[in-house]
């Protein structure tokens, strides 16, 4: 039977490990006890306890009657309860009449029509990999009076200006930002989560 080279090396390695273990283990485990383990432990003698004598159990009939006598139920004297003193009841003050107040009418509230989120537009000015760069651009835009904000997605920091209700307003803002900051952005639909 022929063995391949890998199997031969494994057999030779296993044999060397067994021979080295046979030589080295008796040297390591020579049977000598380390001096750090030679500790004398003294156990005190068993203490002597006094022997307790327990009286034998007696039947119930033979028990002596050491209990005090209960008084005869016929000789029990009844003590009357103290008489209740009559309570003075004060007459309640008359309840003042409550004037009815006409209900206050709430002022009419004017509801602003809020455009649905899908109809808003925003200008994405720049996208950065580092937060510091996005913060600097955001500060420059806000200092110039633009409603700028930063959104993070997939470890990218996107700087936006807006949102606007009409796309045309975002397009005008795009040309202003391009002139003022040399940043060409893209107009995208506004999404609060993007």
C-alpha cells in the first residue's frame, strides 16, 4: 500500500510528538512535590457538647392539669357600652346660585393648505463623504440666507436648499446658488427621509 506524501508527513509528525512526549513528560512529572505545597494544616479536636436528656413522652391522660381554670360562662359579668353623646349637626350654608355663562365662541381658525410632500421640490447642492465639508457648505449657505439643511444617507452627507412648493422656484434658486457659490445642483422631489 502506497501512502501519499501528505499522509507520510502526518505519520512522521505524530511519531515525533509521541517520542518527544515519552522523553519530556517524565522530566516534567518527576514526582517531586513543590515546597510551596508543603503546608501543614491543623484541625482542632472535636468539641464536646453536653448530653441533652429528653423526657419520655407521656400519654395525654396522665398529664397534670397545670393550666389555669377558665371562669364559668355563667359567672361572666357583662359591661355595658358607654352611651354615645349626641352629635351636634350644623346646618349647611345655602349654596349660592350659579349664573349661567354663555359659551365662548372660538375664533375661526384659518387653515393653511399644506401641499402634499410629493409636490415639493428641493435643490441638492452637493454631496460629501466627510461631515466637516458638508457643515462648512451648510454654514456658507445659511449665512447667505438660504434655507439649507443636511441629510445623511449611506454614509454620504447631502446638502439641500429648500424645499419649495413649485419646481420653478427651485430652478430659480439653482441659478442663484450657481452664480453666488459656483455650485451646480440638481432639483429633486422633496422627501423628509432622503
